[in-house]
C-alpha cells in the first residue's frame, strides 16, 4: 500500500493536471462560467486555481460552506450536480461540485463549476408570468463566498441561529444541541480551531462548546457539563 508521502504526491499530481482544465472550461463556456479548483488539505486556503468571475473567488481563498459539507461527508462524499444557489449580491448561480479522490478513495479536493444564470432566471420568470398563474417558486438558498474560513464559519453560525431564536442564552437545551448538530452536519467542525471560534461567537467557554458537540454527536443523551 502506498504511504502517506506517496499519496500526497499523487494528489499533487492530480491538482497540477487539473490546472489547465480550469482555464479550458472557462475559455469554452465564456464569461458566465467560473471554475474553481479546491485542495481540501488546506481548508483555510483551499482555492488553488480559479478562472472566471462569477462568485469572486480568488486563489488562496477558503472553502465555502459547500466545501465544508463535502468535508463532513468524508470519503463517502458524492458529487453534487446542477444545484442552484444565490449569492449575497443576488446572482443566481447553477453549480456542480465534483469531488477529487486519490487511488485509495480518499477525498482531498473538488472541481467546482459555477454558471451565472441570473438573466436566464429572469427570462424564465417572465415567460412563466406570460403563461399564466403558477405555484410560487421555492426559495433559493443563499451561499456566502468568503476569502477566509473564519468568515464562512461565522456566517453558518449566524444562519443557523436565526434572530427569532434570540441569543444563545435564550435557547433551551434541545435547541442548543440541535444548533451544534446542524453545524456539525454542515462540516463546520471539520475545520481546525472551529470549535473555539463557535464558542467565541456564541459567548460560551471552549469546554462548554466541546461538551455540547460531544452530546450532539452522541444524540444528546449526556447531561450538560460546564458553564454555558
């Protein structure tokens, strides 16, 4: 079996081989297309190549919440194809995230294709209105693309602790555990130092955050430990 060093060399070779593909895809599909190559071995700076300018991604930027979900899936993560999200700036983006694996099946990165379909969506909406009444479209989820991983984690915490729930101190125990369970499922805690960051964001101790995470992963069977 190949050792860790050999596998890293293999992963480096895959990343290097895909670099020209990034540029080639955008050259083929034009300015409405963006292709981003991620190396998940460095979640804080996972973007190693980018062409196009749909989401504003730059080399050296952190993975998005989409990448965190891939990390949460581990080696069982699957490709996520043709999903639609909305940027904070209002762009409608159709995307595909294709995971990269080494010969041992370990997920270590992703090739992401983003297509700006904002104008297409407007035309579709107009045609739908002309055709007559229709069911209200489902709300498109918003994805925040930040350049640093701390901002991505902060956005996820804020998103899953909505204003109607108030502050951490306003949450009862089941909702506190549900918050940690949700953040864990989104891959937040796959990032180094993220538990400490979440604790700071919620205004609780690091020990308390680790305790809630352990309880959430165990199904919440344990009693609360440590200060909130």
